[in-house]
């Protein structure tokens, strides 16, 4: 080893080397050794005085412990941010392709006039699709169950002057055209359907048992109109904070908040 070189890992004492090239004072007894201090993330290497020895091993151990603690804290913060992050759901305006869209009223669902393609609101599976339903004027009846986001499990219907372009069992997304709205006097009605896709949700006892004779607007219809507004559809003229019937608890009361918008 060259003269004046210091071996890494060996204890360095004033007696072994003097920075001025002169012999230092005698080494202190072992009981006088002190580890370096660690203060708020900044290492402060304890300077050796006449009665102390700087131990490199103790310093490295302290730094490693501090780094491990900091890594655990960072991982915990990342987990918390991920847990509480807002989930973006791909719900879109189902009437963005309609020409001359006119909101008409809220009844069991929401009525619209216009013509053109009708899209699914979001990811789902078609549960019914016919152009010859005897229960609705115009014969159109399309239903699909949403499979993603805050409406997952709920069923949407589009009825009356609409002709399906999908079939039962088909998977759809917000980019899928599910039917064509016809330019006629009836327009369409859309809203929440019963879980079995048989008819409008408002007709069930849990929603107040309100059918085509009213009274309107139903709370179920208003809730669906609020969802449509949250994705960019104009509100119906009779949209109001209060309505008839009961809103089942599975439907979010605030769609803008549920979708993070």
C-alpha cells in the first residue's frame, strides 16, 4: 500500500495517521467510541476528537436504516393515492349522433325527438332487441345491462320509434350504435328498465308502481335524466329536484359526483 493511503473499512485513529503528517495522540479506550449522528434525513458525520474514533460501519448501518424507512413511507403514500384515486368511467352521450335532438319530458323515463344513431351509454350486454314490441307505441324495445362503473348491473331501455341494430347477447361499448331513432311523431323514450328487462323500472312496486298514466315526472325518470345530463345531454323541460314514486337505493343520487365530473 502506498505511503499515506487509508484502508477503507479499517478503524482510523489519530494515533494511526495525522493529517499534518505528524504522530497524533494515543487512541482512546473502546468505551469512548461514539456512532455518527443522523438528523432529519441529513447525515452528520461525528468528527473524531482527541478521545473518539469514527467507525464507518456504524455510519453505513444508520444510513441504510434511514433509507429503508423512507422507502416504506413512499410506498405507503403511493398505496393511499392509488386507493383514493378517482376512477374514470367511459360513459358517453348516447345521442351525440342525433340530428335535431329535442328533449321533451320526463315520465317513466325521458322522451326525445330527433333522428339518427343511438349509442350505448357505456360497456354492457344487450338483453332484448325488437322492433315489434306490442307494449310500446312504434314497437321499438332495446335493453342492455351496464357492466362497468357506478351503474354496473343496472338495465337501460330505449323504446318507441327506434329500430335495433344489435341482438340479444351482444356486447356493446359507448362506441356501439344500438339502434336508429326514426324521424316520426312518437320520438323515443329511454330510462331505467326492470332488472329482467320486461318494462320500465318505475312500474315496479319498489319504484312506486307508476305506469304510462302517471303521475309524472317519476323519481326514476329524473334520476336517468340526471345521468344523461352528466354525459352532456340537455335536460328535459320538466326536470326538477322532486318527483313521484321512489328511487331505489341502488341508483346513485348524484350522477355528476358518481362519474367524477
